């Protein structure tokens, strides 16, 4: 959805740079009743009689306009392109996050299954111990309190077994939710754990993260987009050049005058074509308040983009170091286990 939104911004930026073409067919009808007045001709005032006037015309036309030189629009196109690039990179980062969340949740399911197996073994052990203590109680070797303690341990183990099986179901539902499917369609989960410990060079990991992390590259693209948007807003203060033109084809009009006293008169006119063109240098002098608001908004976006990029850069080394420590700790814990 963000990519589609960014593509819309690119199309809009192109729209401000490419020519606009419009076709029209206009039909005009007008009627004036009981019109009177006078004309001043050669120093003599000649009164006009009371008349009715009717006018109609049909005009097919084609018109075009084009911003030939608008630096603000060109900078806006650059900002839109960088925004589209940032959206695509953020999608890649989101896909990486989905893969990571899915893998983590998979191991949560595996852990829940392993804990359920441990709970099953603990329950079996507690029941065996309870039978042993009961047999010893029947022959008088242990007291009744020892038998009650064994029964409590069995009951607690049964509760732990139920809780662990419930935890497996909960984790399977969470995994299915992350994968976007129903829990019933998930199938069996492979619980065979095979891990080969590896050694990593922290400097190499840091260099690779700086070059290939999609979220970091996306923030850089967003920063470039914010800079271009800020430049576009500032360039809106400058004059710009536009070109426009229009053409009318086979225009027809008829004017009918009906005096109150006398016969009516009709005047018709036709034209094969009528062409016009214009090149203008425009400058929005009295629109500075809107331009200032646009500049302020673009500056705020630029400041946020700078801080986001700087924050990722600042935290990159510590994140890589922290994750490497966590990995080495997990390897050592596996050896201890």
C-alpha cells in the first residue's frame, strides 16, 4: 500500500511536468428580451428600439498547457522518486522482519513442545513415585504425610502437563497468525534441532549491515526525498515559464434580433479554425504565505528524516555488538545444557 501511495506521488509529479491536453465541445444559448438603449455615433445619440435578442453557438475546441521551466516541479519529481525507492526498501525490511518473527515463533513452538515432553516425563515419574510410596505406606515403612506429599506432586505434575499442552496450542496459533494461515492448516512442526556454532567477525558484520540493511538504506532514500522536497518548496518562490495553446474548429454562431416594431434580423458566422498560443513568465508574488507554509512542512520532514537516519547510524554498531554477544551467549548455554 505504501508503494502504491508513493507511485501515486510519482505520477502526480510527472503530471506537473508533462503537457496537459483537453478536448471540449461547447454549446451556448442565450436570450435577451425587451432590451433598449442608445448608441453614440458621430456626435449624435441614436436611440435603439425595443428588441429581443437570441444567440446560439457551437464550438469544438482543443487546448493544451505545459509548464516548460518549473524548477520546483522538477525537484518535486526527484523527491517522489526517492520516496518510491524508500517505500520499496521499507517493504524489503518488512519482509525480513516477517521472516525473523516467523522463525522466532517457530522456535517458540518447538520449545513449548519440548517442555510438554518434559512435563509428560515428570508426570510419569511422579506417578511412579506415588505408587512406590503407597506400597511402602501399606507395609508401614513411611508415614501418611509422605503419601500425601507424593499425591500432591502427582497432582501438580498433571496440572503442569495440562498447562504445557495448552502452551503448545497457544504457540501454534501464534505461529499460524504470523504466517497468515489457520492453525488447523499448520500441520506438524519439526522439532529436530540441528545447530552448527559459527564464529563471526564483528567488523565484517558491521560493514555488511551498513551496506545491506534495507531499513538503513530506506532511511537514506527518505532523507534524499526530504531534501528534494525541501528544495522544491523553496524553489516555489522563483518565477516559472509556462506555455499554453488552444484551437477551435468549425465554429458556428447565430445572432437573431427581433425589434418590437419591424422585421427580425439574423446574423450568422462560421470559422474553419481559430488558433492561439501563449508563452508566459509567471511569478506567484502574493502567494508567499502558502509557500512559507510548504517550506516549513518540508523542513520539518527533513529534520525528522535526518534524525531517523542519524539514530540508525548511531545505534548500528551497538546493535551488531549486542546481537553478537547474545549469539555467543546462546552457544555457550547450549554447551552447558
